[in-house]
C-alpha cells in the first residue's frame, strides 16, 4: 500500500474531495513525526507503539583503517508491534476480500416493497426510454430487477443481455424468467470482474443498477464498458445516495458501502466519458456517460 492508495481509500469511504483526503493523511503523518521529534511516544492501542530510542555517543573504530573515532549520540525511531496487530497478521487476511459484493442468499430483498417504492418501474422506463430494437446490457443484473420494465416497454423487441459475475444470481434470474413476460428474450452472460464476453462496439446502452459500489477496480471496469459501447451508446449508472447526500439505509446497501455521485463522476471522466447528470430517483443518484466527440 502506498500513500496514494490510502488517500484513495479515504476518498471512497468518506466521499471526500481528493485534496481534503490528502490533507487528512498528511496531517496524521506530520503529527506523528512532530511527536517523535519532541521525543514523545505514540501509542495506538492494538496496533503498536512508536518511540524514540536514544543512544549515547561512544568511542568506536573505523572498520577499514582500525583508527579510533568518536561516534556521536543519536536518536532513532522504533516501532513496537502491538499484540492485536501481531495476532491479526498471524491469522492472515479475512477470507472474504470482496465483501461489498452482493450475497445471493439475500436475493429476495431485491424485490422488497421498500425497494420497489425507491426504484419505481415507471422511472426505470423513463430513465432508459428504450426504442424497439435496442441492444442493452444490464451489468450486475442480479435477479433482473431493472430488466423487466424495459422488456415490457418495447414488448421484448430488442436484445437484452443479463450480465453478472455470479452464476448463482444468473440461475435465480433464469428461474424467475420462466414465469415472467418476455423472460425468454433474456440472454445470459457470465462475466468476470475485468471482462465481459460481448463484442466490442456493439451496445446501445449499458445499465449498472446498484452495482457501482460493489466494483473492485472501478475506473478499469468503466474502460471495459466503454469498449463495448457503440459510438452513440451510453452507460447509465444508478446507485444509492450516501447519507450525507440525502440517502437513508432503510433500503439498499449499508451506509459505509455507498459511494457518492461526485466520486463516480470523477471516475467516469477519468475513464474518458462525457457526463450527463439527470435526477430521476429520490434515494439514488444517476449518471449517464456518453462517448466524447472525436
Ligand atoms: C445489489 S445487486 C443488484 C442487482 C440488480 N441490478 C438490482 O438492482 O436489483 C449487485 C449485483 O452485481 C453483481 N456484480 C458485482 N460486481 C460485478 C461485476 N464486476 N460485474 C458484473 N456483476 C457484478 C453481483 O453479483 C450482484 O448480482
């Protein structure tokens, strides 16, 4: 981990401006250096102790020439590992690294009444406004919540890819599709976190509904999506507002997992999109990325 990794984590977790996050990291390290300079101990319970050890000057010998020399007194910083840190490192990493990824055993929550109220089908139709013949990929489709109103809007006329990294979610969607109108129109695509097996330049719309906060390498992933789009295509990202932006966690992901629209906005620009920012849902933000004009 580098200092910039740390800054990026703070930006993501706290939805801060990069300059603020950098300031926070700098303040912490500067204060630690100041304290050590003054000879103070820094005690972080469970983590360890930083302290300065003083060594008296002494008469030494130059190893090359054998001549005796004065070795000056010195002060050196030391780190003593705390018990808890030692134990945690000995245990190794916790098994579930990608802990933000949706747990398929909670699949029924995706159709809860509270969620249906927060993400009304009519607004999904309005947001995408699909034409018959549309070629759309619902990435992170889960059990297809966002697909049904769109299939209905064009009476199944179009190509609808249901893309997910989870085989289990795709299987659940297959089961649901057997008794829903236009279910037979869905094409299932099992993807990887960094690869979606669809032809480049082929899609009119890529939709990410409540998925963005689960992605591991978001900017890289956006670049993957961009390659799949037609020149006049668009990526539509919808995700839950953090508490500070007027969200609440009675429905949707946990507060600490949420990302702000500002963070996603910056990342989409970094990935090379032009951005539109429509306001559609009350509890979720929306961002639309289009291809820049060449
Ligand atoms: C919270 S669920 C949302 C499902 C659906 N879009 C909805 O709103 O009801 C997130 C889904 O995204 C999938 N997912 C997470 N990371 C992904 C990735 N990198 N590529 C594709 N799917 C991903 C998860 O497996 C899960 O099915």
